[in-house]
């Protein structure tokens, strides 16, 4: 069994940003800047906000955390977003989920501009992604794509896994992981089955797949008897089990002796996702120079 760890790739990406950050500082007379909107301090994403800010500080990226307060209402949120987009001192904007009820409306994503949307939540960034026909077009396009989906693609390339012609099952159909990832893999000539809670006989699909990618947020739900011999497993899930320990969607100990390769949790897709996000922040700042 081969371990597809992500820390090495994450370090490579972050190390490559140092010279780019220095060039931005010299040109703008300030560091690249990321503003984060987070409504709930007790949400799972709040944990990752702290990690993002810590790594940003180490790299020399300025971060600002904004807690708007749910009581201010949806119009205030849209006004805040517009003011941040018009502020030339802000290069990138990250909107943490969950948002208050009713905020994740199409109007929100239609009003989120393309230039600072480094995690590709906006209608325009997402539209550009799904119009693109090839991975080369996606990578060279002047738009952002969801960081977690991109991280999976980068790991596949890092470990020289040729997905052309492979049968790949993607579990989870969210707009920030499952659906964009399925499109990217299809653009690389894989045959993708996008699975979800209503998929019939999902185990038979998994067993026939050369690769299974899970992003459903359900602790250790994928067992050895659910996947085929020598499959490649990529675990995007980040869960906390009953003992307070972080784990993925895949039961690592149960499947490790059956599969060809697998990503760990923690230490797999997560670090690469963060690196992709910060690369996006630097790219947004570079675009700001233009």
C-alpha cells in the first residue's frame, strides 16, 4: 500500500510563493492581503481559519478576520461584500461556510466578483470552470477554481497517476468539491460516476471503480468490503470521531491492506488545499498589479 501524503506537495507550493510574495510587496508597498468573512466562531471552519491565518503570518500574507454578526442581516452582508471588492488594499476574499440561513442564495454568488474570489464561490468563476473543456484550459485560465477540488488534482499529478480511461467514483456532490472535481477529472479523460445519498447500490459502483474519492463528511464510513482490490482511495473528508480524533471518510486501518494507495487524514488533501488557497491569494495580488 502506497501512502499518498500531502505535506510534501504542500511545502513545495508554499515554498514557491516566497519570491512571488516579495515581488508583490515591492510593487504594492504592502504584502498580499486576504480578508476572511466568518459568521460562526464555533463552526468547524473556524478551526481552519486559525490555521490559515497562522500560515499566512509565516509567509508574510496579511489577513483580516471579519465577524459581521448575524443580527445585521443579509443586506448588510451584500453591502460588506461590495465594499471589500472595491477596497484596493484587499486582494482576496474568503467566505467561510456555513452562512446564516438564506444567505447562500444565487444572488450572493452573482454579486461576488471574480477577481478576489480565491475559492471560486462566485457564479462567474464557477461558470468559467464548467465551460472549460480541458484541464490545460482550466489551469491556464484567468479564473479561480475551488481549492479542495484543485488540491485533489494536484495530488493525482504529484503521484503520476494517469486517470485517462479510469473509472472513478466521486462521493459527494457539493458545489465546492464533488461537482467541480468530477468535471476536472472528466476533462482529464476519466470516466466519472458522481455518487450521492440517493445513489442506488453505491457499493457496487465503488467496487467497480479504479479510484474512489470521498467528500461526504461521514467518519470512516467506507470499509474494505466496499472497494475493489488495488483501488486508489482519496479521502477528502475531515471528521471528528467519538474520541475527539480527526479522521476521514475512509476507514484507513480497515482498507489499507486491500488497496493500492490511499491518502491519510490528517496529512493528505488538507495541507494541499491550504497551499492552493494561499497560492490563489498571491495570484490575486499579482493580478491586482495589472
